[in-house]
């Protein structure tokens, strides 16, 4: 692969590629959660990030292993590509994920909660792209219990991992009745 091609591929993972990554996350989330349905996805007013079928607000956030930063990784990988090397692989380092992954997800929810304090997010779906794997080791029931007790200000919260084509619903607000605007 030549340098121009490497730059194009790496740009998806840069801060400038965030919109594309978020849209891809929403597309994957819908495809996995609702495989037989078709939806329109339009850019939202930011907030929220997207509107599904022009009415259902969806906010997207990404959770990565603690210490990872997309911008820094992009710059490092671009430098490696300019020197003729492949980007650094990050998939083999599982340290801390099993023990801390759920906490990182909770932290991401708390950050969104604080960011939108004062804005009515009760009809929004928060889609969390968890950029790590080994999800089967997570205590999803404990996370669901903790979120039910803390009552985040969203209609529902799903965690998606595209590489495994899985979606975990971790929170569903009792106030969002089936068929309401915030529910798919």
C-alpha cells in the first residue's frame, strides 16, 4: 500500500474521521439489533449525533482501553506509515479490560450525563461503541442493576461491538413506554 492510500485508511481513525466512525457505529448497531428493519439515518443537530427515521435521537460515544487516544494513535500510525511500516496493532493487549471495562462504560455514561446536564435527553438512545473485546467476561447484569439504580437520563443505553456483531442493552428507562419517540 502506498503512502496516500495509508493516509486515507488511517484518516478514518483520526479525530477528523469521528463522524464517519459514529455513523458506522449507528449503522452496525441498527443492523445487529434490528436485522430485518430498514432505517433512515440523518445527522442530528449535535446534540444529538443522529436522528433515526428523522425522529428518534441517538447519541454515540466510544469507549477505549484507558490511556488510548485516537488523535495520538493516528499521528503515531501516520508517522509509521511515512517510514514504511504498518500501523501498530492494539488488539493483543487485553490487560485491564476484563477488570475495568464495565467501569470504563459507566464513566462514558457519566461523561455524557454531565455534558448534557440541563438538556432533556430522556428520549435519546445512547449507543456506546466499546472498542475492545472479551465481552463475555463482563458482568452485564451488575451493570444493568447499577444503571437501574442510578437512572441515567436516557431512554435506553446499548453497548455495541462491531467486531463481534453484538449489542448489549444495559439500560431501558421505565418512562419510555414501547412505541414512544425514544424507542425503536
